[in-house]
């Protein structure tokens, strides 16, 4: 199964929004709720030590800040999708506020 199949189960990919240093961002729509989100795709980040550490740090910070109701300064993290089996995944998707 390719990485995108893990996302397509719950989300419809709408459009590519941009590419950054660590991955690409896509506009996606949740199939059940019809809410649109941004999906940050981090392909094979696990193979790059510095990038992997930075992503763990980013996820940790976003998870904490997403719980703060009055947080208007950062995007909210809603879901993390591991692309592959949990014990061997290499890529992931961060589902965030659009």
C-alpha cells in the first residue's frame, strides 16, 4: 500500500498547497464530516536524524498548543496518520487546521 492510501481512507485529497523544507502540504476534506484540513506529508522523514528529531519536537509542541482553547497563534493539530504499519512506518501525515 502506498503512503496516500492511509489518508484516502478518511480524507479526499483536494489540492496541493505548497512544498516546504520537510514536506508537502495538501488541502484535504474529511469524508464523513466534510470539514477541510491541511495535511502535511512527511515522506521518509525517519531516515534523516535531524529532520526526525525536528518533527517529533514539532508534533509535541503542536499537540500541547492544540489543547489550549485560547491559542490563536499556531495551527491546531487534529490527527496524525502513520503511513505504514505502526512498528515500521517511515512517513506520516499531520492533519492540521487549514
